[in-house]
C-alpha cells in the first residue's frame, strides 16, 4: 500500500512539472508572437517629424539655430598631412583641398581630411544636439524635407499598428526598372517576411523595396559639371522615351498590387543612389521607431539567406544588436575623374565633390547590417554631409564624421552561408565577394613579392655595402617640417620640463550626457544622465554591452577631439585640463630624440619600453636582444633605423602601505630596498644613454602617470623625425624577424595611421570585493560602468606619431585611474580613435622569465 501511495505522489509531481513546462512554452510562444501588440511608441525625441499624415507623406527636420552660430568653428587640416611636398605648416580648408591636384597628395594622407568635408564642423556633436532637442549652429546642407509618394502598409506604416511587429527589416535598394528582380524577391521570401510570413526562432522579418520615380528627361545624358555623361549601363539602357513610358505604366500596376514599396520623390537613376540611400535611412529611422528593429540594407542582386540571418541575430544578446554596423569593408580605392587618368563614367567624381585621390575606409553598399541606433545617427548626419554619386564611399565619410566604427561581416557570418541556396532566377552576385580570405590570399602574394624584392636588394647590398654606407653617412636626411605643438620645453636642472600652453575661452563648454535607456534596464525614459548619475547605478542594472556614448561622459565630459584640434591650431579651448600639464624629466637619454643632439633624431622606429625602475635585469636582457637584432633589422629594412628607450620613474618614497578603498596594498618601498634601487640606478645611468627618467613615484598604481610621461616625451621630443613607436612592457620582447615582417606590411600602407595592438573587447571591471583581483579593482567613482571600452592589451602597442600626439593631449583631459591599458582605450574611444588587432603578431611575443632574486617584474604584494 505504501508503494502504491509513493508511486501516486511521484506521478503527481511529474505531472505538475510537466504542466509548468507546458505553460512556460505557451507563454514563450505568446510573448514572441504577440507581445508586439503591447508595445507603445518609444518616448525618445526624434527631430524628423511627419508633417502630413496622408499620401504623399512629408518628413521635415525640426531644428532651431543657436544665437552664437556666427562663432562656429570650421574644421581644417594641416598641409603637412596632405601634401607630398612643398608643405608650409598652414591649415587647409575644403576649398584649398579642391585646388590641390591628385598628384600632389601624399599616398598616406591623413583620413581626417574627411572631417573637412562639407559641412566642416562637428557633425557628431550636432547630431547629439538634435537628439536632445537643442539649438544647432548651422542649418543642414541637404534636405531637410523628404517626400514619400508611397509607404509600405506591410512594414512600419504610421497608420497600421500591425506593421510594427518586426525585429529585422530588410530594405532592398532597387532600380525602378527591375520589376523581375523584385518579383523574384517576393517569391523567395514570401514564406518568412511581412504580413503572411511566419516567425523564425521567435523573430519576425519585414521586407520593403526602396525606389524612386521615372526620370523626367527622356534620355540617358547627365550633366556633371562641365562634362556630359552618357549612361549606358546600370539602368541607363532604359532611359529612352519608349522604355520610360513602359516603366511608368508597369510601376503604377505594381504599386496598386503590392504593399511593400517605399517610393521617394526623386528620379531613380544610378547617379541618384546617394539620394536613394538617404531616403532609405531616413524612412527606417523615422517610421520604424516603435519597435526599433535591426536594419539590413541590400541591393536587389543580393538574395540573402533569411534563415541564416535570423539564426545569427537570434543567438546574440539584445544588447549586442545595438552595435551592428557590419559589411564588406574596403578602402584605399581609387577616385575616378573625367580627365587625367583612368575614367569609369558612372564612378567619376568632380574635384569639388571629392578632392582626395583615394577613398578611405567604407562598407560596400550592397550589404550593410546596422543597428537602429546607428541608422538614427547616420540619417541625421547625412543631412550635414555634401553628397557625391558613389553612395557607399559617401556613407563611409558620414560614418567617419560621426565616429562610427565599421565591422567586417566575417565577425558574424560564414561568408559561404550569407546568400540563399534556394533556386531563383535572380542575376545575383557571387558569394565570394564576402570572403575576405581570398583577398587576404592576394595580399599575401603581394607580400611575398615584396619580400623577394627585399631579398634581392639585400643581396645587392652585400656587393655595394662600402659605397652604400658612405652614402648613408653623408646623406642629408630630410626630416618632416615641425608641426604646431602646444607643449614647450624648458630647462629643469640637468633635465627638462615640458609645459602645456593654452588659453581658456570664457564661453561655457558643452558637456556630454547619455540617455537613460542606453544605460540601465530601469531607466526607460529619455532623461539625460551625467557622470555623477552613472556612479549611483549598480553594476547588475547596466545594459550590456555598454553603449559607446556612455564613455564620453567621463570627466572631463567635453568634446576631447575638438579640444585637441583647437590646441593643435593654437586656438582657445573651452575648459582647462583636469590633469597636470607639467611633465618633469630628470634624465633624458642622449641616444634617441634628445633636443640638443641632431643625430638622435634620425630614427624611423622607436621602441619604448615601459619598465619598473627595479627591473634592471629585464632592461639589460632587452638591450642584449636589441643589439643582436638591430644590424639585421637595418639590412632588411634597407636603412630603416631603430631606437630603443626605457621609461621609468623614481623610487624615493619610504611609504610601504598604500590604501585603496578598504584594501591595503603592501609596496616594496622600505628604506633598504629604496637605497639598493637608487645605487643600481646610478650605475645604469652611467653605463647607458637610453633611459627617460620622470619625476614621479614608480609603482604599480602610477602606471597611468608613467603612460602620460611616455606619450608626452615622444610627442614633444621626437617631432623632427616623427617615428613609428612600439610601446612594450619590460616582461615582453619581440623576435626581430617578426617585428620586421610586420613593419614591412604596415608602414607602406599608412605610416601616419597606425593604431595597433592585441585588442580586448568588453573587458570586465573588477571591484575591491573580488578576492585575488584587488590590484585590478576600481571604485564606482573611478569607473562607474561594468565593462571597459575596447582597449589594447598593455604588453605591446604599435602606433604612428600623429596618433601619439593626439592621445598625449587627450590624456590631459581624461580623469586617470591606475589600470593604464584600459584607460588608454577610454581616451581613444572618447576621441573617436579605434585600435586594430594584430593577432598573428601577438602570438610571437616572448615573455622574459624573472629570476627568483630579481626585484620585479611585479614589485608589490597585497593584504586584506
């Protein structure tokens, strides 16, 4: 009887759990399928307002101009960063760039020329002001009215609630004449998209086509400046009276039959692709605000796999989808002209449209996956960016001006699965265009060719080495003309003192804030939060990943990039720096970048080792490795010269305990150790000329200060040679051949654009309550957010001189905390600078093993 009773109880328990599981599954199905009905319109402000609620629908930008708009600061760029020769260290405006012929441009000209592109002011700040409903300083150059003759009733229609249930919206940019392409899209995706489509993994997908209207002029001739262009491809073959009439009739039938068309009031031609792109982004940002879906922009020859797209997006956390800006990244592509060179008519641009000879980095227009937040910012920034016909390169300029980071599509997708494998009759692109490895293979073949040529020249050098060395010794090396640099050097005892010169404007500085819904799960309203507000939010309530706008609120919460530009132009700044502006160097080594020794300025690459003052053996080991490899590097690089310096501080304090929060850190700073270090340091200074000794206490918690001293020394004392700099910790060293191969690959492509390291993304912020991790602990007043911005791991960073200059100045306006590598990433993020990974180089780092009797490399202990 007891056995039967126990079986009855167990059966009842199993039935109860089964019912709970069944209810949970039903609840999940309901929420994924029907929760969109409960959603209300987002309460965040949007400056593009719907003026008319019936067809044709008009959208207009609502803005007011500030009272001090006449004092608008216009971007310029130093001619040294643009001209191949003949620079005079003067600032160039956009009009000056137009008058520079393509042959006079430097092959590695600074990408910041894009900031000078009209409208040449701070577009990112202007977008923020529009989103906060604040006055702006200048009216937009484009628009600001958009007229939509037809809106899709199936997707994001203002008068249809059921059209706002989509998690992903696919916008197909289609030529008006491509009826067959659109019809094939509808056939392929009918099962999974729009009103009749079923959800995939709980996500719904919307599909619309962005088109214009037939051309009014009945031919394919376009006026481009003083040139006439006859378009015979890319839709130009339909620009004749007979076909235009047929297209108009057929298009009216299509509009009456299907409800998936977005028809803008512009002529649909290849040369109007930029306008079509602007209309598409504006439509998505304005009419899809209720659900804020992920947006995919594709061409009508890119039949994607919707199932694969949904599967990848579904596996990512909702917060990760806010960082989408992915596609096939390209750059350094040639600008085609109507005269003086190779001409491809449909891609030709005028000097007044694109003055530079090569386009910078951009995403190919046939596939752009973007988060709704980025679509918003791009749609507004497009209003303030002069248009030119190459729409994907134009999007690249817009993204650069608002400091959006582009990501390769390979981070999310397998290239071979992006396109659908269903049978179709589309004239489609090949899937290999998404395969970066094929391009990498071609680059590797080019690199092998470069190495072969280098080997041949090295062989020739063995025969002509005496003449070669005589020529090297007698050559008058042409150094870069010095730039405007706001730091001055003064004598300080036997060393030097570096001081920042600046003037503060009396106007109030604009401070960054961040909308609450971008920060915390419980702050859904559109209120603006300051840094002090962020300190009060517990780590577990933060949205992850942390929104990039959050980092701009870090003290000082001003526009650091604009402030640095003002300093480099010798103009007043809006606020004095928060950090010390005086750097005192007790010893400056005479071997590299000494202000009184011209020969020390002849280095092309400087290796700076950030070393603890107690790590004497590690520094000597690095010197031995460097001496063994320096001659080999010179031969391989055909005269490229390397310099080695060590950045250290003092160990003068006798304080043995450092209190941080509730944790006491015991330092090796007793009197006996300090005296030993002082004695060994005097010997090292006598025997070596490669030490940079700063006047600060050298311990683990002053690593950020050591970084400031190192960057300021490079930026101030190495201005004549402007070297590429490799920053190393003293517990890591590179094999000479690996460093040489990397520099051969990177320097020819962009000596002034290097910003490389081993990248750490979404690094976790530790508090003092984590046992064993106290040395990485920070308080909420130092770092309020739970994740660090992207930063380079501290063991090595490869950087160009121009980037070091900007970071050295940006550090003055960023509140420090002791974790130096993540702090460097914070400074770079606040300035719109993004590090690139060198994964193959990271695997070549060899760690130096400290002996038992060594004083480092970690010269501290902790106690609870």
